[in-house]
């Protein structure tokens, strides 16, 4: 028995177990981090898609307003003649 009364093999087994636990924790944290990054990327893509749809809708409404304005101008010109 050593002076401290601790079996060195138990200590090395505990150290090995702690190292395995630490690696497992690190792997779990890596998986969580990867999942979080993936989710943020998906949210960013969804926001870009919503912005693109808004731009397309605005362009469509602008063209519709321009056609209505042209029709109103033609109707006014016909009424004044």
C-alpha cells in the first residue's frame, strides 16, 4: 500500500472513466452546436425566401397599379374627346 492509502490502479481507472465522460460530453456538445448552426442556417434561408416573395409581390402590385393607371388615363382621354 502506498503512503496515501490509495490504490494507483483505481486512480488510473477513474481517470480513464473521467476522460471517456469528458469525450462523451464534448461529442454531445459538438452535436448540439452543429444542430444549432444548421437551424440558424435554415432560419436564414427561410427569411431570405420570405424577403424574395415580398419583393416579387411588390413588383406584381406595381405592375397592376401601372396597368390600372394606364386604363384610367385612356378612359379619361376617351371621355374628353
